[in-house]
C-alpha cells in the first residue's frame, strides 16, 4: 500500500483507525510537522506553535498540516477524555438537582458500558429476575390480560422509578417557633405532584378501556358507591379532572365501577390498578389523590385491603394529613378536605385491622380527638356527620381491642366484666345519638340510619364474643363470673341473629349489598359462622333455638343467592354465599334433616355437646369455596388461613361469544 493510499484509508474517521489497529494505538514515532504547501515544494517549513508557517504567512497562502495516524489517535483519545469528564460533571449536577427537587426521573437512564439490550430485553430480564412489587410477588405486577393493550406493560410501570440516596440539608423555617418537629429541620425538600411521567400510566391513554367505559365506571362510582363511604372523592369530579388528578385514582375508580356493574373489563382494570400501585409503592411524589385511590381499592377490592390501606396510611402521614385538623378548625377549606380524607384513612385502617386481629396503624391522635369540633366548622355537611359517627364507633372498638388484647385462649375474669358493660353502654349511646341525626340520602336512601344499626350490631358481636374466650380451657366460667358470661354469650347470639335478620327481612338493605364495602361481607360471613358454631358445637351451652337458627341461615342463603345472581363472579359476597351454603349443608345434611330440639332455656356452662344434634366440628378446618375458608374465620381464631387468602391474579374471564 502506497503512502497516499494509506493516508486515505486512515483519514476517514477515528473509528476506522480503531477498527484497523484495535484499542492500542500503533507505535509511530514520526510526526508530520511541515505544511502541505512546503511539503509540495520539498522545502523546509518554519512553523513555531502552529499554522501558518513563515513562508505561507509572507505569501498569503493557505497553511494546513495533514494529520498523521498518531495525531488522529491522540486527538480522539483527548476528545474522549474531555467528553467523559464533562458528562460525569453533568450527571453529578443533575443528580444533585434531582435529589434536591425529588425528581429522580432526571436520570432515568443508567450509563452502562456494553449494555446494548433493547428495552424489551431489559423488561424481560427484570421479569425473569423476580421483580417484587405490590403484594410481594412478581406475578402481581404483570399478569395475563384479555387485551393486547394491557398485556404490553412498559418498563416504567414494572420497575419503580430510580431512587438515589438523598442529599439532606438543615432547614430553618422562620415562621415556626423553636418547638418544631425534630425531624422537620433535616429533610430533603419535597415537591409533591411534580411527576410528568405518570400521564403514561393513564389506562385510557394506554387503550385498556375507552373514555365511554371510564365515564360509565365513574358515574356508578360517584352516583352510588362513593356515598356509602361518605364521599372519598371529596368534591365531585369530571372524568378529565380524575385523569389529570392521578392515574392510580382513575384505575381504582374503574376497577371498582367495573366490579359493581358486572363488567368483563373488571379483570383488566384490576390488573392495571395493581400494576400502577406497585410502581408507586416507593414514590416520593404521591399526593392526596393517590391516598383516595388506595382507599377506594382497600374498601372494595377483596384481597388487596391490607396492602392498599398500609400504603395509604404511609402516604397520608408522609404528606401530613394528620396535621391539617388545626387549619381546618380555623376554616381553611383545603385543610378541611385533607382532614376528612384522614378520617377515611382511619376508618379504612380499622376495617381491616381490628376485624383481623391486627393492631391499627392509625392512633387516637389530635385529629381523632377533635372529631366533634370538626363538625362545627363552616364547611361541614351531612356526609361529615356520617363520617364522624364511624370515627366514634371505631374509637370504641379500638379501646376494646387495646383493653382485652388478642389472646383468645385467656378466659374472662371478674375484673373484665365491668369494662365490657361500659363499652356496651358507649355503643348504645352512639347508636341512639346518630340514628336520630342522620337523614335520608338522595343517592343511598336510608342507608345513613340503617348503616349505623348494622355497624352497631357488628360492634356488639365483636364485644360480646369475648364471652367465649378460653372456652373449654381450665378456669373458664369460674363461679364468680359464670352468670355474667351467660349474659354476654346470649347477647352475642342476639347481635349475630340481628345481623342476619336485617339482611333477610329488609329489602332496602338487600339493595345495598352490591355497593357496600367488603367489611360488610366479612361481618355477614362471621355472623353465619358464629351462629352455626353455637347452634351445633355449643348448642347445649347457650339459650338457643337450633331449628330457628338453621331456618334463619337457610333464608339468608336463599336471599344472598338472589342478590348475587347478577353480581360479578369476583365479588366477595358471591364467595360468602357459596361458603354459607356449604356450611349449612354440612351442618344439616339430608339424612339428619327433620325436627330439631329447642334449647331455648339452657344456660351456658362448660361446653356440653347435644348428641342429638349434628356435630360439625370435624369440618371447621375444611375450605368452603374459592379459598374463603369460612370455617376458620372467627374472632376466636388466629385467622392464619384467611389471612393467607390472595386473589387469583391468573384469573381469566370466559371468552366472549
């Protein structure tokens, strides 16, 4: 190869030279120092620090120097070094800026040497490595879908936003006094709601559902469901406002609306809600709208209650909802809305903690203690009165939980009887006070008043079921508490039957069932299990007419089958109905049907089993239907089996005809 050919072959680009010689530059010691004009004349070129040389400068010629291979490689290496240094400085500056403003998406893309994978390959790698998301399993994030749109989940939804260690600074708030919260003086500055990427999670934009479908789901939610829970949404919103507020809120409303309309789109909306909630689990930019969405999911989507409310409580405390009460009492409407949302978080937390033997995450803080004063603010409405009535009821149940604990093997002692009676009186006063103050609601009829009655019996059943603690254990029903325990046990039975009769006999309550939160379904299930256990295993131990109980449960099953006939198969009440029917069949098999003895005048003593009655004790450990395990659901058990219940995320709707 001649000199000219060689120069042409290496003068194209540094990449061409690197391809020819590899990463190590060739060892060339001779450097070109003469300009093109002097080399052409083959004369000495006098050049000091660079072009032009002396000859070209005198004659006004263009003075250029061709680069040798060595010069090309050295120039390329120098350019790379400078560029890398500048990029690192830029990354560092952006990192500090993003951390200071809580905007980690400024550095969404990691710079990794040799990473030529496509986004699809990276997504597949993340999935195969077991990305843990909402609920603790990778399958909870990306599941099968009946739509091509929802089957393709972007990496941003599966992999949580990139988090980097925070840069903290000491902050002095001139408007605050010395008695500030200690942690408030050293904290990153948070900018809530500044998340431009969340618009990509909109389930309408992604094509999961259409705008018309979303509007139908929003209508059923705002015109009916939201009024059972005292308006979680707060002020009424249009579909455009919901979409702008939060993709998580839109997904929650769509999933709950689809469930109660019996729509085949429920599964898609459910999966999207789980995916979005998983992606935002560790976000630092959540707002009150995410709290609303999580509360909606917790109240109505069975199997996700504890995960949703756990996240909602964390976000609510992180954005300081519990401190808004002070400004709300001064008449600030924004803080009024924030405070009522905190009351909803408190109620939702207690729905799925105390009933499951879990300690509540929200406590009796200043906001809860100021519940009555909250009703005196200028913005309070009738729905707020219903909201505070629930706060009052759950405050009593919390006191019961903290007083008696969760040790179901410990029998009641004489010093426990009077506290139980005092709690009972408090519940009576709450029912009397609120029943006469709550009016008819244009959206849910007489539910405000009848709902207080149902919650009252739920609370009484929870309280009086303490009488059965330690049953069959040494020390149960000692002589100094025997009569008191008889009284409490029979009161528990009265509350349980009152719940069942309300469902069987009240047509309006039956109409409420496809709309009430899952806590009602759970308490109906508990009432069924309670009366069946007492009427069989402990039939000779309480004052009970066993034939009447069997007839009442049979009527309940008949009513529930009618109510659930048009419900979505994933509605929790459908599982309760099947479970109650199976338990009734076990309790009264065909070969033993007929007249049953009445035990209406028997007082409770050590458990005595009536051999003439069918003993279903051997069946309590069996699963009834759909993993519901109603035989294990009891305030007197540890509920380990029920707590392990998870929704089937692989559930597929039947193909459309």
